[in-house]
C-alpha cells in the first residue's frame, strides 16, 4: 500500500453510525476511569497510529479542532490521512491543540505544555491520546475519584517515570487541566482530570 492509498483509505465505512458508536464509548470510558473498552469499527489508519487512536481522531477532529502530533506521526502518512478524513488543521504549538496524539514509544512532552483551559472555560483544553505498548504488565496504579467505586487498578507499560507526578500537578488545576486517553491497538482507557492516580505501594 503506497502513501497515497494510505491517505485515502482506512477510514470509517459508515461515518455517521461508527462515529456515534466511538463517541458513546469514549464518553463511557471517561465516565468510568480505568475501564478498558474495545473500539468496534474496523479502521486502518497508517502506521504508527493505532486503531483506537485513529477512530478517536475520526470521531472528534474536524476543521475547527487543531491537532498536535509527535514528530514521528507528523512525518508519517498519518498527517495527510487526518487532513483528508477530518480536515483538521495541524499545529506545532502544543498549547493551541484541542487534541494531541502520540504513538507507542514516543518521547512525551510534559502534560503542562498543553492547553489546560481557563476557570471560565475549562473545556478549552487539550485531550491527549497516548498509544502504549500494553495496558497491563507495568507498575500498578491505584485509581480513585468520580466514576470509580472505591478504587480500581491499571498497569500500563510505556509511560515516562514522571507521568504520575505530572498527573498530580494536572489534577491540582481542576476544573482546568488536560484529559488523557490511553490506547493500545483497539483498546482505550480514559483518564479524566478528576481521576486520582497513585502508585501501588509495595
């Protein structure tokens, strides 16, 4: 498959129905932090973007939503694929992005560099979509907060060691702050800014 074919193909077969399905699933995963859900539409975004990340982009991005991509994604067919299927403008300014995407293994910038909204408009923040190699098998986190009965656990692989410290700083900004969606292949996990995350003490 050449780069032109990569750009033109791999989107939703039934855009309205499938986008609605993905949107409902996203709302569910953000309402229940730590719950792993699987994206159902069978799409094929260009490598190195995963299925779930691509479906999120097709669902939420449009010509009014600037998107930031890691250097690897911006230099891959992903940039043209997003432009063709969504019309979204790309930005190199993290603070201007409504959505940000990072592939598995990417060197992630600090969450504090993205838009955190304002007290009046906390929704004018960046949603950061991070692909990870696996959602299990890493250091165990304990999640608590709205949408979680007592607590739940998550153990993703591939996030930087400072992620939990950055997350604590992000949560302290509430109602401002970024939201994060972790993806692995077709799986997604929501981490809204209200979610408290602590490392499991050994």
